[in-house]
C-alpha cells in the first residue's frame, strides 16, 4: 500500500503506518485539545495508540500462526480502519486457514482476560454504556471484546469470513467455498454501508472495503483454479530482446522505442542472466544519470523463473518479492521469455468471460 511509513520491523515483518492514521491522530488530538485542553488530548492520543497496539498484536497473531505453516508476511499496515497483514499467500489446507484466521481474535481474547485479571474488571453493559467516563483499562477491555465480536462477523474476507470459508472448503472445495463466502461478504458490505448512512460513516468505509476485498479474493481464487494447471511458458512473452550489462543505456532506450517490449533480460559477458531492466528504471536512469550510464548500473537483480514451473508458483514468488515482471529461463538456463503481471491479468480477463479457454502453448 502506498503512502505508508515503516516504523519498525519484527521477525522479518515491516510495521507500516498509513498516512491517514497520522492524520487521524492529529485530528483527534486537535479536537480534544480544543474541547478539554492538553490533558484531554494526551488521554485520547494515548488511548488510540494503545488500541492500535492491540490491533498490531491481533495481526501478529495471524502472522505467527501463518509462519507455523511456512508462510511469510513481508509487512503489516496500520490504518484508521484497522490493520492489514500482507501474507505472501493463504494456507492451502482449510484447517490451516481456520487456525490462521482465528489466531488474531484469540489474541484479543487473551488481552481482555489479562486486563480483567490485572485490574479486577468485568464485562458488563453498564461500563459499555458509560464508555467515555470509564477508566483507560475499562475502555481497552471494551475495545478488545468489540474487536473479537466484530472480526468474527462472517463477512469475507474479515476473520469471521475466513473461518466461514475454511469450514465451507472442508465440504465443497476451495473455489466454490470462496465464491459463496465472497457473496455473503458482499451482502454484509451492503449492510454496513446502509448502517453507515444512518449511524456511523466509518461503517460505510468498512463496507466499501469489504465489498472490493471480497471481490478481489474471489478473482484470486478463480485465478488459482486455472493457473495451477498452467506453466510459466503458457503465459510468458516469448523471445525477448536481450541486453548486455556493459551496453550503454542508449541501447536500451532504442530497444524500448522500437518494440512493444517494456522489460529486458540483462546478460553478463558469459551470457548468464544478471538482472532485468524495465521501462521505469530506464527513464529514471536517463533522467538522473544520463544516456552513457551502463545498463548494469540501472538494472535490478533478477531471480529467473523456469519455463516449466507452474504459473501459480511463479506468481506467488513474484508477489512475495514485490516484482511485476521476471525473466523466464529454460532447463539450460537460457532466457526464453518474460512473465509480467499484465500477461497474467489479461489471462484472467479471458478466463472470466470464457472459462476453460485453452492457454497452453506448444
């Protein structure tokens, strides 16, 4: 997600703050300062920061459980509507997805129990009804209980929706389960938007997020279904123009202007793949360093894909590394193509209107 700032790193996962979270803090601080002075502003900001500490711990519950199944999480992003842990992939087995989904809410259950034990608190409607005048510990208890209840609403792709999808997948298969869970999630999204119109605008934002996230998850499931049957060679752009690392950037610009290709494998003197140069890097290099700079100085490192590799594994690897294009090599290590996100997106569009389209190439 763009417009975010890295504030720390824990066990290989970057913790990032979206800029809207910072604006939210400023807005809360200024509003409470105007209403009640410095003490009120400090109390509100402290409370918000502690709430988002609980949200962060919630996300690390998902992250820790996912790691048990060999799934890395490059980053977690905090925004005013909650946290998003960017798992490199979802578990393939329904039981594993169930455990990953439930791990987050269980962290909030643990926090609530600790608050109750440490401060002698109890969960009652009276405390919730007088939220503003409650102690800090009481408010945090209410927030954590609310997080548990809210996240377990079966609105896919929220935690409760993922629990629902996992349970459905145990009986009907992943793709059908995802489609049904996504429909239910979209139904809840419309309900949130409707409630937001009359009660709280934040619910409208959550509803919109759930709708688009559920749609994206359904599309991803559909892609996984057909991509797992295809190889990288079926989706790549074959016979790419090759560049040498010692050539001047002028040569790359000429290739860019004379062909539709936008990404170029880069070879060393021994004809081995050493990198990949894309259009954006070319333009930045041209602007900042001039046309005489060598291709090797502006390219990025490459981790080539194999032509016989499954398309879903290749896509997962590309997404995990955060790259939109990669060099494809044959069994002898020779570059034979380029795989890009655009290639994959075009295949998804074809599949969406003509399921079962034959993509395989000889």
